[in-house]
């Protein structure tokens, strides 16, 4: 069977509406969290292996790289949580009209960023 669907692969020229951006970020954040599970398990095991292991795990977590990774994962959890709740509401038929869908998408995007920054300041 010949597939006649149009294909447009110039990703940088595709201008997604904001609900599309939130949707992609929901997927990206979900994948980031899944990938983080084995890393956290290994770090946790190292921290429990003894005082030297704990010190090296703590040093990694408080390094610039560790802090950046925790910030990105914190945002991932918050964005995924808020966008996930938005999808569950959409599944129930709430907020389906375009103006409301755009409004809730912007709210999701900014709320996750704001909560991430607040969390980063509070937990410092
Ligand atoms: C915190 C509460 C969470 C809520 C409310 C939530 C909600 C959702 C929902 C509604 C979907 C389906 C989205 C769709 O219809 O396409 C989904 C997908 C997914 N979730 Fe979550 N989730 C949560 C936590 C997590 C966590 C902790 C992880 C990873 C450790 C995770 C990983 C994923 C992945 C990988 C997908 C598939 C993404 C995709 O293919 O688009 N979620 N989540």
C-alpha cells in the first residue's frame, strides 16, 4: 500500500501551538524521569555502601552538574505532574475548547517553571 500522507521533516520550521509544546515536554519529561531511575538507584546504593560511598554520592549531588541534573529532574516531575493532570482533565472533556486549552497549556508551562524555581530556592 502506498502511503500518501505528507511528510515534513524540517523540525526547526514547524511552529507548534502551545498545547503541542506542552505535549512534547510532557513526553520528554516522562522519558527523563524513567532514565533517571537507574541512575538514582546506583547513587542510592553507593550512598548506602559506607561512609566513603556516602561522601562521594553527596559530593556528586552537590556538584554543579548534580545540581543542574536535580533542577532538570525537579522541573520534569512538576511539568509531567501538571501536564498529566491537564490531560486527565481533557480526557474527562474539561477545557477542550481552543481558548481554554491554550490557557491551561500556558498555565502548565509557567506553573512548572515557577514551582521549579521556588523549589530550587527553598531547598538550597
Ligand atoms: C506525578 C504524577 C504523574 C502524573 C499525573 C502522570 C500522568 C501521565 C499521563 C496522563 C500520561 C499519558 C499522557 C498521554 O495521554 O499521552 C503519562 C505518560 C507517561 N508518564 Fe506519567 N504521570 C506521572 C508521573 C510519572 C513518573 C514519575 C514517570 C517516570 C518515572 C512517568 C513517566 C511517563 C511516561 C514515560 C509516559 C509516556 C509519555 C509519552 O509517551 O508521551 N510519569 N503520564
